[in-house]
């Protein structure tokens, strides 16, 4: 023995905690998920009742989730110690138990299965006679699989027969090469053991006990004269009525007599099946003078009629035996499946023929050269056919009785066996189950899976009964119209004064807890065995989701989900009415179609509280925004979600992973998905995913033409930068330009690992350092290639507060990590300038080049922003400057023209109808109207009329400086630059909308616009989305009158300032969306500001 060393001063190690393993039940009809400690060598399945060796289990793995491990161990303890274990008659093998076979066997007497439909039909309708002819099973034989030999109730008999038949089986083994090819198996001892044994020897199940008894009775009645003549020396004439009566399936013997069949019945069964039956006994019994062992030959059938099978051989004999010295229980001896090896019995072991001369043996049994005969044969009825046949009989059973046979078997096991009732007739259990279901007293526990009956005795309701006495003690004079609830017993009653008794209210009676494990999770059972589940209940379907620790799926509104839903509280406000509701959000489902669709959920909420409200798009968008804000994934989980392919929910829109592992882009003709994608760094609207084929092709043409136009009309400076970037593609620095973020197509963006670079003149970019990092020289080279700023004019800063980046002493990589911000200050720029002036003075470009760059940058930035983002960007700018929305809007009248934010908002929410009035949420105290003639929004200033919006418009109206529509002064003529701004702003209408060819040509080529100061740029045609996603090709705006060169020049400068202001707003909004994680929802951050994405109409 090992002893610890004396010098060991360390503390003794704690014993290792046992691991918890999970596996799948090897029974193909069960496949239950099993949990067990690692030290268990065998595991009992609580669902089918079989005990499996650990080596036979499938998918064995360790449970890493401690919640699942703890829950499973507790449940195993409950089931093993509190819930009654399955007996031999209720253990299921391939979904079928012995008790189940007993229930459906009577149907097989008159029903068969149609091979074409697989449904049960009457035998008379199929032309097979009124009753089942058991002789069709004459060539069949059952051989048991070795792995099922130890299954209780199905495999080898454990009643002592192996010990009783030890000597006989040893002789059989000696003639089978020393192998146990013949095995005594279990049959139930319910008075039908003979037909059970014959049925198991034929098909392996106790399915045909009832047809065998019925056919045996008919056979004796039809051939009674032959039997009387043959057995006149052994059977008295007066015994035949009793012999025939004993064959009836419902026969009840006189009191004091044993219930069972005799040798005469075995002999008759041999003639019914047209094959010999061998009855063996112990060696002592076989040598005794009694007829305990015998050979029953089908002597009443001609030998040539006892042939069958594919090779038309003599039907091999079946083998039965006694299980004990009491000789009151028959068991079958069946072959064990060992390839082509069949069990054999030597001639010397065959008993004497019963009732006929022994010389007839060679006429009915074939012997080989060694004098052995085959037992059973190799022509087996397939297990699949038996399962289909049983399923067809189950349907007939449920149709006739209103309950499923599996439910009756569970009631027999959990309700009657626990009370000690044994041997109750199955028909009585069926009627009791029907009554309990009708009175809604039958439940199933979700924790231990046991069936519970809510037992209420009728005596409780009468005078002197339990409930009657309890009511009298608490209420002196019970009222007939009042309900009385007895919570302790789960009963609700009302008092019947005429009969002086309590009457239970069946609909209100409930079982509070499980009879066995005392769990409160009990649910009503239906006749088909299903449960009346509630939302959130755990089902028996296993789940491998990492987001739920129970290991099973959950029921919700008729479907099964891997996880329970998130409960999200949303608020709806409409016409001073505020409604709060809770919605349920599903995500992380293995079946992507079960994930919640944000627009479907929002529509249900809106229609529930505000049905038929005009302009409900605003309410819908409110709910959508709140749901998306509360279900937004943290940045740290995006990489894991993308690895699982979560970004391609929505039917695979965007880039998806092909079977070979690389990313592929689906064609536009792929099925449009309706899933709302909320993961990743880009949010796609439902309408962008579900547009029609015409819209999709139109968008593809516009986007392709826009890309070509930008490349054709690009500035020389940008072309030079693109060339430099392309030449440095092999360097460890990878560049991510802003244009890559502005693509309208839904794409799968990889996990970002970039550093944001911002210049002092408002430009920005993103660079992706390699795994080795980036040096100061490489960073300066990248800034030169991206922004055109020479290295000697760069002052690089980073950190909070910004500090000048210095090259490390060893010349290695800079200490920059993902999300850091690098500021590039242009040395030599005017330090007094800031904002727009600083950017304009720092750039060494002409006004025309700057104008073209600003317009292109504005177009690219606005492509990734929605209308809501544009409005919020404007609000953020106003908050920084301190200006009001109305004062800012008067200075920027283009907001109310085609392409402006307010124009697009009205177009989306209520539509553009001439003379239509509306309120803008950001300017609630003003009323606006749409003027179709001039294609713009105008101020409704009653009682004076409608006026174009401009600087100090209200003061001018009051002083009479402007007139109403048709007489008022025209707004300043749009310059080429303002036309370009309007064209670019039109993309704010909806995410993903692209400008048309005219818009690209107008906004892309600033040099062409500057050819003549008097030439006015032609307004662009834009693709605008109404609602989120509605695509409309807007007509071109009418041309503006020309102006002089001087006024044109001033207007250009003013437009440049407006453009630069909008660019700054959009850049700031974009940078926050890419690199910052908002700590609180946007609707809460806005405080008391109204939602800009909404509109009230009059």
C-alpha cells in the first residue's frame, strides 16, 4: 500500500469533482438526451426505460455548461428516487412497449395496412376476409439483436428460466458450435402467455396475441369433428365446449381455476400456423413420463401445404419451453442474430410427438446430415414494417376510443400501478383514461415526465364529505350563486341547495403540483398525448444552443425555439396618447426563419394599439428604432457572431460563405429575404431586401452607371491618390477609404481592425495596420497617399489629450490599437482659421477642385446615412452652434426643395400632394404646404397665404416685402453648387438609394459646371425612398433663371460654406457611428426633443 511521505508538507489534494457527461439514447425511436456522472458504467433512459451500457451510448461528450450539468443531475435524482421506474410491460424498444402491443392487438384481428397509403383498412374491404389469417406468418421467425439481449421485458427472460433450463440449453449449445444461438426471452404472464410466446417467436412482439386466440377458436369450431376423432382416447366429449371457450380473448375462468391454455391448444396452434411447435422442459422434465415436453406436428394439414418461403421449403419449427418447475408459464426460445448462423436442435433432443405417430416427424421437419433441424428460420418480418403497422393501428385506436394507446399505457404505469392494482383489464384502463380526459383531470409533469391524475372522490361533495364539511365550518349558509374554491385540493364548487351537495366546476379544477416530484410545472393532457403547453414551457426536444442552459427547446405560440425571448418594452405616442407594451424578441435560433423580424413585430404592436391610423409609418419607425436599440449587439460579440454566419440571416442577403469556405456574393435574382439584419456595423432595411426584380435591376443599373461616372469624372488629384494606393497594395498597410463604407449593397463587413485618421480640414480615412503594426514613416506615407499632404507639412497627434506622435527609439511600430484616433494637422496653415475656412485655406487646390471634392465627399458620405441620420446630424450641429431649427432652416431654404431633408421627410411620411398641409416635428409651431408648381415646401402663414421660405421670411411677410404664392418674390436662383448639394442630399431619403446618371454627371464634374458663370446647372433626377424603402424616380426640377457673373460668384461662395457645414456634420455623425459605442439609446439621449422621423398631418 502506498503511504504519504513524512516529508510531504503540502496540503492534501481535494478529490476531483466528477464530470457530467451527456449522450444520446441508442434506441432509434427514442434518441433522448441523457445526462450522467462520468463514473456510471450504465445509464437508464427515463424516456424509454431501457438501461444501456455506457459503451453503447451515442455522441458521448462532457457537459461544459455548469447550469445544464447541475439541472440534469438534480433531475436524475428526482426520477430515480421519486418517480416509479418502468416495468417490463412499459419499457419501450424502438418506441413500442408490451402494453402498447396488447392495446392495439385486437385491431389486428379485423384491420390490415394498405401498402399504397400506409393507412389501416378493414380486411374485408381489402378482400382478405373478415378476420386475420395467422397462417400468413407460417414462414416468419424472429431473431433478436445481440445488443438488445439484456433489455428487460424484451431480451432474455429473467424469471429463472436460464437456471431451470441450464442442462437443456447446454445440449443445444453443444450442437451450435458452443454458441448461445437459442435464447429464452421474456413474455408477460397475464394469462395469455402461450399466444404471447408464439407471437414473439413469429415477429418479436406481442402484437398478434388477439388474432391468434380468435383464429384458434375459429379453427377448433370449424374442425371440431376432426379433433374429436383424433383425440377421442385423450379428451372426453364433455370437455370440448370448455376447450373452445378457453380460446376466447375475454375468457374468465371459474373461481379457483387457473387461467391458461393447455397442450391441446398448442397442438391446434401448430395446425393454424402450419408448422411444428417444439415444447422443451428441463432435462428432468423431458425424461419424466408426463407430457411436459412434446413435439406438436400440424398433422391435420397435408405436408405439402406446410411449405413456404422464397425457396418453398418445409416451414421450420418454433420452439417454446416452460420457465419453471411449476410449468404454468410459457416462454419462447428465439434465435440470436449471428450473421448467417441459425440455431439448431438435434433429433435426439426432440420430444415425442403429441397425439400423432412419431413417424410423421420426417414428413414435417427437415434434418441435415448431422441429424439437426433449424429452429425458426431466417425469414424475418422487418422491424420497419411492424412500426408502420403499429402506427396505422394507433390511428384507428385513437379514432375509436378518443385516446392514444401510449397515453393509456402511461396511465396504467403512473396511476394504477402506484396504487397496487395489478392485472386490471386494459379495457378498464381505457375507459378510466377517457373519463379523466373528459373531466380534465389528467396532467403530465414537465419536470419528471410522469402522468398525474387529479383524484377527486365523489364522496367529498356530499354531506359528511371532506369538502362539504370544510365548507360548513367556514360558511354557515352557503349561497347557490357563489363559487367556493378549495385551493388545497385544487377544486372549485358551487352549492346545490335542492340536492344539498356541492357540484364541482370541472373547467376550474386544477392540479397544483406533481404527484411524484411535487413540481408545479404540470400541464393538461390531450387525448392524442400532447400537452396544453404555455409560452415558455420546456419541451422534450433537445437543443444545443449555447444561449440557454436547460438543453431543451421551449414552446412559444405553437413553435419550438432554442431560447426564451427577450422582453422589450416599447412606447408608442400618437395624438397625445402614450401606450407602453412589451414585445417578445427571438434571436440566436438555429433555424434562422424563427428569428424575429423587426418590421413584423413592430407592425403587430402598432396594429394592436392604433389600428387603421393614417400615417402609421411614424409609429412603426418608433417601435423599430426602440427594438433595434435594445437588441443591438455589443462590439465584442460581433466577431463570434460573424464566425457562426449570423450576419447572413435574412435569407443569405449580402456576402455568404460558400461550401468551400470562401465568401461569395449572391446574384440579384436570388430569393428576396424579409429578415431585418441588425448585426454588424451596417443596418439594412427590410425594404432594401425585399424589393421587386424591376427595382433591383434599376438599382443595379444606377449604381453601375454612378460608379462609371465617378471614375470618368474623377479629379486628377484623386486619380493620383488611387494610383499610389494601388501601388502600395503589397505593403503591410491596407487602406480603407470612405467610399468603401458608402456602398448601398448589403455586404458582410469583416471584423474591423483600423485606426481612424482625421485631418484638420475635416477629411478622414481609415487605415488597417498589419499584425506587426505600423511605423511613423509608413504612417506618414499613408497620409500622403490618402490626403495628398506632404510629410514635411504633417503634424501627427494621438491620445487624450492629443499628443504628438514620436518615432520610437528603436524605430519600431507605433503604439496604436484598434479604434485609436490620429489627428493630422497641416503645418503652415492659417492658425486663426477654423472649421470651413481652415479646410479651404489648407488645401492647395483651386475653387473648382475643392468644390468638386466637397460634392463627391458629400455624395459618398450621404450614401451610408438614412434620412433619420441626416436629421440627427443637423440637430447635433445646431446644438453645437446654439442656433434654432427654424432660424437655420430660413438660412438654408434648400432643405424645403427637392433633395432637402424636410422635403424628403414629407415625401416619405405623407406623400407630396399639391396643397397638402403638414406639421414638421422639428418645427412644430409652423404649418407647411406642398407647392407642386414650384416643387417645394412653403410656409403657410394664415391669413396671408403661402410663402417661399427664406431669411427672415416672417418679418418680410409682416412688412409686405413678399407676396403669397404666385405673387411673392422668387427664392434666390440656385447655383451650380447648390444644385449639386440638393442632388447629393437626395440620398438622405433612404439608405441604399443611388443617384441617377444625370445626378452623377452633375455632381461629379465640377470643372464642367464652372465653364460659364452664367450657366445654371441642370437639377438632378434622384431615386428617393418613401417610407423606408419605396423607390420613386422623381422628375427633374424646372430650371432656374440665369444670373450675372458677380452674383453667381457670391452664390458659389455661400453654397461652398453650406456644403462644408453639412460635410462636417455628416463626418462627425459617421465617425461616432463607426468607432463609438453609444452607452444609452438614442431616443433617451435626445432628452425631450421630439422624434425627427415622424410627422403629424392635418
